[in-house]
């Protein structure tokens, strides 16, 4: 596995550059449903995986809404093609090898520090933005079990919608899914799915 | 009520403009091929979730139906965006007498087999994530008046990013034969389209 070689200064620059890119590409970036951040907790940010942008979108949330240092779990072959992201907190996971366990333990290790945030896409592959079911890979259970420090789990459902614009807008629906270790895995999966349904419903009446 | 106007230069310019922005802003516009009978006009019903869907339907008309494009637009929008009327837009307003004139005009257009009339039966912008498509009143009046002269085509559009930076528009088209309950027929088509859409995994 490839661990992150996060350089704070470069990450900050990159985050600002990507914020500029996103403001150019999107009409609005809206947090439609806010979440209360628990002080002294690290954050495990679980996101729906629907497109090219969502790693950057998650990084944006980490910087400007959740106020933590972000690390992103990426597929090994994808990271190898873009090793620059390694400097901004990207670390790898290879689902087909034994090293997967190492990656999960590494992610759990990062979460022992309350300043950190780890972005994970629990679906493990690209799935339509319109899906009404989020499948959560087994590895997440192992990741959560390995976390020793206090860690808050947040589910982020990002939805793309247009309304009165030619540019798309992103609507983030954030949900608090409890503290790692206190919620059994099956319950967490169920909770993520109910949150996702809730987000889809809320999206219909979202302000525009 | 505002009627479509003719000006070859403006139409030529915005024809190219629309095709160009569709090409530039989307990675691809995907649609399924449908067979259209010659000698019948087309009534195109589409879901309304953004500014794009009029342009996307214009693009699809250019690629598939190749008819004269007409679209029913809210009066304020036609006034605000002045080039719409040169691209076949005619106005509709919520007040009843004006609305009747617009509906009559739409039915009249459908009598000519060279025409295509695009209507967004939802009447205003909704999210792309709605499950139920609500129709406004008035559509059945057009369909009664022009009965037998036109072909109804339903379009359900969904936007998706996936592995590309630019979005992809997926347009699901279907020729509808049963016209007894348009809203139910559209809903069924919409549900099917959405189901296909949610199955996309990469």
C-alpha cells in the first residue's frame, strides 16, 4: 500500500485551487443539511461515489465545513496514475490483495488523531447518482473496529442538480451516524441507507 | 400571447450556438433511437429540471426527428430571453383566457406533419431526483383537438457524472401509443427510465 505523504502547505494550496475550480465548474456548492461536529473527535466521512468530482468535493467539505486535515482513500491503480494527490493526503487501497487489511489499519490509525478526517467511499465503485441504495463494503466494519481514539462517523450524500442555471449545483446532505465503536455495523449500514433516502426526499424540496 | 417569429440570421446563429454549448458542456448526450412515422407531427413530453432540457431536446430534434421545432414556454421567460421566440418558442401564461389561446395554437401546430411541439407538462422546474411527475392541466385539451394527427413521444432525462469531469445526459425516449391516461403512461416510462439509470455501475 502507499501511505499518504501529506504536506500541509501543498495541501492547502491544492484545496484552494480546487475550490476555485469547483466554483468555476458549479453554480453553487450548498450544504443543505448541516451536522454538529463533536469537538475532540476525528471524523470518518463516508460519501456516495458518483463521479469524477467527489474526492475533491469531500476535500472541500473537510476544509471549509468540517475543519479537519483530510486524507482520502483511493484505489491503488488510480493513485499510481496521479501520485501528486499523494502529497495532498491520498493513500491507497487494493481490494484484491492482502494489503487491503494494512490500508484499513492505516486509515484507522489516522483516525486516532482528533485533528484528522478520512474520506472513504463505502460503495467501492462508481454508481449512479440516482441510486436509492448505498451498499457498504465489509472492509468498513474492520476499519471502524480498529479505531482507538474517539471518532465521529458522518455520511455525506452529494447530489447534482441544475434548476435555473446552465451550470450544475452540488447539494451536500450531511448526517451524523454516531461514534465509532458505539454503533454495530448492521445498524450503521441501515442508518446510512435511511439517511440516503432522506436526502433524496429533501432534495425535491431544496431551496433554489 | 407571444408567437414564434422568423428571422433566418438569428435562427442560424442560435442554432449553431445551442449545438455548440451542448457539445462543449456535456461529455455526451445519450439517447435511444426511436422510429418516427413520416406524415405525422410530434408531441414531445419531457421532464423539466434545468435550463438545459429545452436545449437538449432541440439537439435531439436536430439529430433524430428533424422537424420544425416549437416549444411552449412561460411568458416571463420568453420576454426575458429574447432569442427564444426565434427558435420556435411560444408563450403560455397562467391566466385562463391567455392559456386557452396557447393551447389552441399548440394544437394548430400539431396539424402540420412538419412540426414538433415540445411541452414540459410539469409547468415549472423540479429537481432531477423527483419520483413523481405531476402534470399541469391543459395537455389533454391539446391532445383532443389534434387527435390522430400527431405522435406522442416521451422523454425522461437524467444527468450523470461518473468517471468524466463533464456530465453526461441520458435521455430515454419512447413512442407512446396509449393516450387514455398520459400522466400514468409518462409516470411508467419515467419509472422504467429511472430504474435503468440507477443500475449504472462502473
